[in-house]
C-alpha cells in the first residue's frame, strides 16, 4: 500500500536557526519590508513566449518560482514569534473578475512549465468566473506578484501589512532598446526572512532563469 506524503508548513523557533539575530531585530519593526529594484534583460523571455504560445506573465511567474527554489530563506516566513517553514512554493497573481474588480489566485509551482501553465489557466479562469479568491497559503510558501503591462513603471513600493508578509514582486511594461528588451522589477521582502545578500542571490538567479529559458 502506497501512502501519499503530505507536504505542509511547520512552526520553527527562530532561536534554532541561523537567522535568530535578524529575527529579533526585525520582527517588531514598524516597517520591516525592504524593496530592491533591478532592471532585467527579458529579450529571451519575450521570444520564448511568442514561439511557445505561453503568456509572458506565465513564464515570468514560473521563472520567479524557479529562482526562488534555490534560496532556502524563501521557505521560511516570519509569523509572530515563529517562522513558518514550508516544503512547497506557489505564486500569487492578481486576477480581474467577471463582474468587475480584482481578486487573488495562488498557482502551485511545478518544474514542468506546461503543468504550471495548465494550472495557471485553470485556476485564474475559476477565480475570474466565480469572483472568489483561491489560496494555497496553508500548505505553500506563496510569492506575491503584480503585473501592470499597460504602463512603463520604474519601481513599485508596496504598503506593509501583517496580513501580507510574503515576498512581493511587481513589474510593468517591458521596454525595447536598440539591442535588448529590458524590464525593471521591484522585489520587496521581510527583513526577518532574508537579508540583502539572499535577496541579491535571488535576483541574480532570476536573471539567469530569463537568459537560459528553453522550453
């Protein structure tokens, strides 16, 4: 008889982790979020999107999760006096709903981009049609995103709320230059979750994902 392994979150005492000092410094800060902005070369992403028929935003979200999976701090979310440790990643997107307004939808990460695309299309359609948000936050470490593809923006600085403690990435319309296509991306993170070094590691990994994307 085969048993399915249930992956979920567990509570971790910060004192038992290498981030114990950072947790104590930042857990009660009135504004513990930090925002970094980096301009990425997304030319290959645009080409792969056109060739494959997969939406640019779908590929963006997939690359974000692929880059995050190599940074262990992404799996540890500060919550109260503890860390919540997760085994799985998901990407949250903003979805326009049928009757007006927007709501949120979590997409589970899959190493298979076609599976991720299928889940993205199925779940966002469900949320669009029902107007109800879809959340995986009980069992997945969720990375929040927001895309504003109709406007060239330089940076997005989000408002901190304890209800939304997760990492957050935002971007606008990509820009064509003479020899490349670029896109500024804002990355906001809780300082108790990671420091600048881990954030930079993630951003560098994200650029690598964009450059080597091949499906």
